C-alpha cells in the first residue's frame, strides 16, 4: 500500500455530539467510543441539562453505555436558559464541566427552553469568562422573516459580533459552521474564537437534500448551503489553521420521525465519522492536514491534553448497514446503503 492508501492519526476527539438518552445510547455511544477518545456532549435532551447535578447524572448514564475495555470520556456541557444563575457556573467548573451551550430559543431540536435574548444572561457570560468555561454557540438568528439560508450570517452581525466585543476574554466556539461568512468571521475574530465543522457540511451542498426527491436524512440544522459555502468550509478545515476543528454534530433521530411530514433535523454520522472526514480531506488533497483538524486543534483550544492513542484509516470501500436499532425504533445513518471509500482499521 502506498502511504496515501492508509493513514494513522493520533486518536481524535469529537467536539460536538448528540447521544440522546436511555436505550438509544446503547447504539450510538459505542459508535463514537470506537473512533473518538472524548466527545463534547450536547445538553439538548428533551428535558435540557441545565444543572451540574443533571450533567453528572447524564455523564454516568453515558459511561454505562460505553463498551467494556473502551476508553471514552464524555465532556459535559450545560444548556443555557434565561433562568440559569451565575452561581451554577462556579459549581459546574468545580465539577469538571467544560462549557455551556447557547441555543437561541426555537433555533433547533429541543431549543424551546433556550435563551430568548442574550442581554438577559450577561451575568452568566461574566461568570463563564471568570471561571474559564467555554461558550458553545448555535449561531442562527431566529428573528421571524429571516430566510433559513441566511440565519447564520444574520446571527453573526446581530448577535455574535456584539457578544464577542462585550466578553473579550471568553472562549467562544461557533458550532457547526455552514457558510463562508462564518468561516471568515472566525478567521478574523482573534485567538479566542474557534469553530467546529461537520463531515456532512464538508461533503455536501444543499442539492443533496433534493437529489432525486426530498431526502430527509440530509436535513440538518444549520441546513446545508450552496457549493460556494461548502468550498469555504473545506478551505477552512484543511488550510485555515488551528481554530477550526472536528465536531460531527451527529444527531440521531428515529427514522420514522425523519421520514415524516414534519421531519426532524439531524444527520447521524457517528457510525462512520472519521471515514467521512477522511473522504472530504482526501478529495481536497489534504489528508496530511486531517490529524491537526481531528486530533490537535480541539484539545489545544479547549486547553486539554492531546490524546496519546492512534487510529488507522485505510482506503477500502464498504457499505454501512441500512439501519441500526434505536430503542424501539430504527436509526438510518447517513450514507446507508452507499459505499464509503475509507474504512477505519
Ligand atoms: C441537532 C439535534 O437533533 O439535536 N440537530 C441538527 O440538525 N443538528 C440539534 C443541533 O445541533 O442543531
Ligand atoms: Zn448539534
């Protein structure tokens, strides 16, 4: 095999992941733990994770779903609401919680309890800045009338720029960026602003949602954008430097709720996450940049140690299963029934 038919990397981390709760975790947690040493666990459960006590209990339930003999560390986050108190931030820090997630109310799945106006929680941002918790942002404007494809760009101008200015020492991760505007904003926003990028936003543009009919498994939020944006994300991930890193936003939903008149947003990619990132980096001629993006930039930004283990990916085509069990339902992974060109050894 030539060197480009196989790559070995420091074990990566997933800096943006949904694992849900209960029985479905038996499927999705092992998929992630097989690839990643750590993952930032999103707190948007049906009853959001808003207290340190809830986060620690959730962490225990996740650990119970990790297969014996696999090392995996869930990194916990709190869900910001209008009512979260600054004292909770100190408790969270003391308990090892690393970040808080900002969902503008109504922006995405289980975001109804999210923040209605950033000004309401300035004391919480102050406490986070003081304690050194990161702020993870779902960056989409929910203002009525904003076109769904423009929500990210509008959020930058109307919310993120003022927030960044008012809390200059707060580490901010702009989650799952999807546009050229977001990639460029992060590039120009200084050392304490970073972004995660999903595999599906590197591989697909919005045509994927409509090719041959409406394809709900390609629907996520923020929604896939035009090709010009995908190209800007590929450029950022492969050549943009240390403040862009891997976050799958793997977001499992029961298949019957995605294949539905009002289908849920979220692409499930944890079953083949590194394979899809390798495909995207390979297509850009940048496989040599994958390790920094997947394994170094995230821990460096979070101020955590890099992992020591290794994983190997080989050029070998394979087909993911049509579906996985998901509690009483089925989970259809992205690319089910299609071939993938890279495979984890
Ligand atoms: C996520 C989910 O289902 O929890 N959905 C998605 O489309 N990405 C929520 C989110 O990250 O926006
Ligand atoms: Zn997400």
